[in-house]
């Protein structure tokens, strides 16, 4: 399930940083958000685990471990 979430997040960040139209961006965010909600509600992942995956995928999209330290600190606090 985490691999599916990673693909959804890659789509989200690709759309976001690629300048996609609002419709595509909203749809991508909706899919990822719904998938994470289902994982939380079913107990398959904790909030912390999901946040860590989001940070990892955002870092990968921005190409660098130091690209988003402020976001990581805020999300993982």
C-alpha cells in the first residue's frame, strides 16, 4: 500500500511543481488524500508513518535531502 501511496504522491508533486492546471492538481490531491485517509481509518498506517512518506517523496521530487528541512520539521514535530 505504501508503494501505491508513493506513486500517488509522485503524481501530486509532479503536477504541483510542473504547473498543472487546477483541475488535474485537485484530482491528484484528492486521490492521495483519500488514500491516506483510508490507510489511517483502517489502521494500516499511523499519521507519523504517512507524514514520513510525504516528506520522503517531496524530497525526492525536489532532488535533495536539504531541500525541504522546514517542511520536514513542521510535519514531523
